[in-house]
């Protein structure tokens, strides 16, 4: 089946530093990827829609200057948390949508970010 | 606006028994897709089942089946012969073709030995 690779699985960083999370679609070309944030025991909160070759579309309330998304190729999208603060600590999950409309999303394994 | 509602924050089921998780949604579209995802403690999102709205037949995957009621906008998941490995968060999700996917708030399923 389709596989989405997300890296790193976990990361600890200091306040004020930036962290980059990569999401790769290994089996298909993903023109669209989604980035989610998940708080403990809660649902997935869509942060932004990443479109290959164009600017990401951010959901209301998500700071685009803080959460930089780049979708430079059909198989790679990156999320950079800039100037991280402890409140950015969370679980971040990416997903890739196959080309065929209505296909199920394929998810990465997620990244647990801890900002100290 | 499209919404997905899971009214059961938590459910419990005895091992080998059957449990049904509920999901309702709101949409004005006639063609759309519905999914159930499972998120075990590992937090990996796993597709359980997919239903196409234009198909009247309920989708089935081994012990998992759905009761899709289009007019009522209801999409419940039935798990038969529950196993300890079924313990997880279950999310119902909706999409229209190339639109973004909308997830419900989830139902935590506990399986009792």
C-alpha cells in the first residue's frame, strides 16, 4: 500500500530555535498534502493545505510566519516551526492525498515536538 | 458548512462482543466519500473502511462494517468479534473529491478482556 514517511519521529529543541519536519510520499505523486496538529486525546486539527508549486493555504488562527510550509516537489512537503516556544510542543502529523478524488488520505507516523 | 459529529467520546466493549460507533455529518453535496480511521496508542492513523456516497451497499472489511444511511446522513461503524487490538481512537472523516478532509472529534474504544 501507499506509504508516507515523516521525519523525525520526535524532536526536542530549545526555545527560539527552528525545527523542520519532512513528509515524503513514497508511492505516489502527491500534489496535495495536509498538515495536522493533535493535542492529547483530541482530534486532528488541520493547520494547512500544502499544494505543490504554490503557497500553502493556512487555516484560520494558524500563523503562517511561524509554521512555514514548503511543497517543492510532488513527493516532499516540509513544515518548519520557526522560533519555537513551549506552547508549540505538540504532535504534528502529515498526510498525502493520492491523485484520484475521494481516495483515503495516507498518513505519516507523526512527529512529537517538545520545546524546552 | 460541512461538519462531522461523533457523539460518543468513549465506548467500551467486552472482548468477542460487537460494538457500534456512531457518526453523523452535514453536507449539501450528493457525491462524497466517508472514512473511518483508527488511531492506536502508537498514534499512526490507519484506514479502517471507506464508503462512496453513491453506492448504496454498505462497505465491509472483515470484522468491520458500516451502516450508511444517506438520507439520515449517518455513517456508523460496527466492529464484530472485538479484539484487544481494536482498542484505539476511531475517527470518522468526510471529503468531497478534491476538497479537504473533515474529521470528527473521535471515539475512544476500550476493549475489556
